[in-house]
C-alpha cells in the first residue's frame, strides 16, 4: 500500500491521519518465510515538519507463526510495532545521497516496506515456547517437555557420576 505524501510535503502544518492495510499474508525475508496469522491495520499519522519534510508515525500489531528454537513446537509471536521515521521529498537536494529510505518511491510512502524494516529491527534473538523449554532429545527426538524419554544421554564424568549415585541412593530410600 502506497500513500502519496505530496500534500504533506508542500503544506506547512499539514497532518494526515489514516489507516492502511498491511496486505501481505506471509512475511518473507532473509530470516525465512513466516505466515502472518493476525494483523491490525497500520495506523499512520504523517505530519509536515518543514519544507519537503514529514514525520511518519505509525502503529501496527502482527502475529506470526514461528517455531520454538529448542523443541520446534509452533509458537505465535506478536510484534507490537511503533514506527517513527523522518522522510524528505525527492526534490529535496540533500535527500539524493540518502539511499537508506528504501520505503520511499518518489513522493509515495511504501507502508509495507516501512513496516517490514521495523519487523526486522525488532526480530527476536530467540523464539522459545517457554523460557524453561527442555528441547528435544538428541538421541530419540522426543519432546522432553512431554516427559523424560529415558535415553541414556549421560556424559561420563567421574564427578557427575558420584552425584548421580547419591541421587539414586536417595531415591531408593
Ligand atoms: Zn520449546
Ligand atoms: Zn530420547
């Protein structure tokens, strides 16, 4: 969805408030491809802040289908994004070198590109189904959150062995 900013660029004090849809059903990027399960429209407020300059502020909430990094279970991850970006009109001479404004297409703001940039900036370091996720057994592949699989993944270490013996002895009492 593209929004024409010509009016805002040209008129001092002009403020444009609008809601535009985020049209994609799937978020695709170098981090992978994720189904968007829920999304709000993008709420935008675009204010003139000087000759050929505008401040774009916006909000959107998006929920994507992801997987737990440890056990691969489906996890819904929600991004609550706040956008704030100063943009300059293409006829503003100083903007010519500024090529990081990939969300501008002439006088039009490409809202999805703007939102996508923000999603990537807010991409989580690690997705977990829960902080204490035990992951999957490396031997049999069972999800250890559903219980112990009984595989012997014990790493032989004399100190650990001693502790394990004490443990087992206590259990039998
Ligand atoms: Zn998990
Ligand atoms: Zn196992």
